[in-house]
């Protein structure tokens, strides 16, 4: 009898706690979610934060972990804005009397035609000496943890590199063809060949980790914010992974994004509501786990640390980037990052409502079995409901 009473009290407490987490206005919104047939068998989480009142409007499964897909790039963005300089360091160099030694920094804009301003490339073109590439302290793998093996030939699954140079997109895999995964030596040799062909001079690889003397200098390339904008607008996985390598190299002296993410989670981002599992920069891995509240925390921190004006310049708004063709009526009101993997759809960002209320939100849908396009339409209806209501 006593046990039954105790269990009843626990159930009542849990029910009241759940009700307290959802304001009255939010409960009507939850009814909207439950009416969507495609979401009934999926896992759905929503967190909506009122910036003016510094309080949640809606919390529905908001403390549960979800696969965030490319919403992970929000964490990568915060790290890049916090730890990288205004212009990305492309390489360190030591210009001796007869040789130019360069130590690459993992710069994703290096020889990338999407970035027209290429001061580092211009410098290399003007120098007529032979070039020697000095290997970096590489402590990671070319592919990330949890990346799908059958995607490795796809252009959206990039090979990480200490010295990325622009190359043509990967060839489509032909059934029966031999699968060859490149080694780190291959990456250096390919880069050396590319530079040799492009610059018209000898480019070789040093056999040892040469220590630069006091004359070492750094050459900078594209602006950090322009690179971050391309990452967020196009959900560019390559840029995301390279930015983490660059930050790792800057903070620890080695390219090891796993060490870096552990350091960030214990230092600058120690206050996550639920400590996430963060394993890559792009969100390609299904090992990543973030809650909607974690993403709201990140977005709040970005706004606090770097300002809304900066956000508006880097995040796509309605009918831009990966939001192209959607949220047309919310251009200038909605700034958000999409996330898509098979069975997983996420959207997190900033929304100024019809009543001019500034909100920060995260909507995460995992394990749906419908078409991604249909789930995105449902998500758009949910966002519109928030926009109209608050």
C-alpha cells in the first residue's frame, strides 16, 4: 500500500513538472505537433527561448538528445569566431636564401575559386625559389568518426587535409572498382604536385618536422567571416572540418579535432544544459548528440559574444542558402541553420516574430520515415505557428 502511494506521488510530481515546463501558450503549439501524422512515429524535440524575458516559451523533449546533423556547424561556427583571427592563417613560412619553407595551416580557402581574394597564393606565385612543404603535427584521420563508408566517394563527405588544395569533385564510384583510401603521404604528394604544376617550379616535401627559426612569418588568406558564411549558407562540410583542424592547430600545436572538442566542452562551452556528444565539425556523423536546449544555449552564446549584426551577416535568412525556396515571407525575420541526414531533420536559429518578439529556437526531428521534403514542410508550418503566435 505504501509503495503504491509512493509511486502515485512520483507520477503526480512528474506530471506537474512536465506541465510547469510548458507555459499555457505553448500547450496549444504542442497540439499542433501531435496533429502531424508524419511526426507521430518520429522523435521530436522543440525549445523556444524568449530573449526579452530570458525564459523558455516552449520546451517539448527539449532536454533529450537528438542527432543534430548539420546543426553541429553552429558549434563549429562559435569556435571559429572565438579562436581564429579575422583573416585565416594559410601557412607559416621561412624564406631562406635559396628555399621557401612553408608549414600549412589547413586553410580551406587555399586555391579555392569560391574565394577571389587569394593573398597567400599571390605570394607563392611571386616567389621564384623552390618550395619545401614541412609536415604538420597530424594526430587525426582523413575521415571522421561515424561517417558512412558508402558516402566516401560523395562530394559532401570531404577528406580532411593539413594542406587542402582545390581539386575536382570526387568521381562516382563504379561497382566492382578497387577502393583505395588515400594516406597522409598521398595528401602531401598530391598537394606538392598540384603546387608544382600550378606555380611552375619544384615543390617537394620535407622528410622531417623542420623547426622554424625566429624569422618565421605567417601568411593570411580569406576573411574568417566570409569562410564561415559560406559554411553556414551552403552547409559546406569541407570548410567545417578544416576550420576545426585550424583551431586545433592554433590552440594545441597539432591537428587533432577530437582533443580540441574535448577542450572546448570543458572550457569555453562548459555550461551546456545537457553535455553533448560532439565528434566532428560538419555533422556527418550520427555519433553526434545534442539536445534542443544545447543548441539554444549555443545560439544564445553566439549572440551574446558576437552580436546580432554579425549573426545576420553569417546565417542565411529566408530564401537564402540552404533555406532557398522556403521561408520567403520571413526573410529578415528568420536566420537559421538547417540539418539533414536520412531520417533526421533539424532547424535551429533566430526568429523575430510578427509581434516583434526576438526568439531563439531549435526544432529537431529524428527517426522519421517520411520524405524529407514533407517533414521540412511540417517544420515550416511549426515555425510559422511560432511566428504568428508570439
